[in-house]
C-alpha cells in the first residue's frame, strides 16, 4: 500500500474462523504490512462470539461485534439475549451483529429469523451500539424491519440515535433507492470483494452514485475474495484491492478513498480514542 494512503479498516472480517487456524498470525501480519489498522470480527453465534473476544484480547487491532447470524438463529430466545447483553459489556465489543435475514440458505424459518433480528435490534438500542446488518435475498423484508425500528420510540430515545451512525448494510447488494433510504436511517454502506468482479456491471454503475462519506470497506474474509484472487481464501490484506477498484469507479485517488472510508469506520465504531491517536493521526496526514 502506498505510504501516503491512510491506514485502512476491514469493517467485516471473520479472521477467527477455522479457515485461518493454520496461519492466523501470518494472516494478521500480512494485514498489518498491507496497512490495515483495524479489523472488526462480526458475530455468528454465541460460541463464536466468545472465541472472537478471546482472540481480540490478544491483539490491539482486533475488535468484535457480538450477535447471532440469521442462519444460526434456530434456537434464539430470551436466554440468548441475556448472553449477548453480557458479552456486549466486554471492552472489545463495538457493535451488535451480524444480524438480519437470509432467505438464500433456508436454514432457519423466516419467522424465527425475524424474531431474532428484532430482538437484537432492540438490544442494540438498549446498549447504544450500532448494528451490522446481513441481508441475502431479503432486502425488502430487512428494509421493512429497519424502517419500523428507526421510527420506534425505543430507538429515537436511545443513545444509539445520538451516535453518528446507527448501522451498516454489510456487503451492500441493494439499489440506489435502498441506499438513499439507509442514509435517512442514519446508516452507512459497506462494500467488499464483489466490487472488483469483472462481471459486476450493475454494481460498478451504482458505486459512483453512492455517498463516499457514508461508505466503509470490508473483506468478509474468508469469503468473497476480490479479483485477482477470486476462488481462493480471502484475507484482510486484500482490502487495498477493494480501495483501488472503488477509486477507479469514483474517479478519485486510492488515498482519498482510503481516508474517507477510514474516517467513516472510525466514527461508526467510535474507535478514534479507544484505538489511540496513531490511526487518526496517520489518517489526517493522508488527507493533506
């Protein structure tokens, strides 16, 4: 990564999963060499949440979102919420997620997915933590749930409503209308490897219409590997490939895209102070 580029934040990376067991420390080392200043590890289920927190305790640049993924929500209930509430008190937790709806895999009944989604949104409002939203083949229903949530008194009177951003649509797959509505909710968008795919013509046309000041970057590693490594295991060191593609689509420099997306992520996760001045100072240098 060019020295003038701001340190990057991988806003969604499953570096705790078993695919990284053989060489996790090397993967993290390559990420740091590539200029990745912070990695956010999202939640899948309670056991994984606990493992992610244990990993994050060993590295200053790892932070965690706790939550139950829709494909893991089959046994979700009141005890699950209490467990999440306790996990969210950990000093490395910066968000609730990834939560939402997934109609692609058909692993959990939609009604059960929706119950888990709504309960976790309410927990996020209670705790004042932003949400990381998963949506696969479910954009209309996800938007319906979020539209109701952000207009509720519970949300409007919560500490979360006063934060710079309330949530992120992770691996954004919607259209411009959904993006613009998400901005009105106080949400940001996140893009990853698919933006580099050569056949992603609709996404390439959409990107220049999206607000760069409401955008984060992610890998979703080990999944969604960017070109030219598509088909192989993804890893956080590939974030610069995503930034470079976005720069081409916006007609901007990679340094400008890096600075913008880093600034959004630092505000979203409120890491300016918690991570220390180093990332912030280097980001300001990159803007000059």
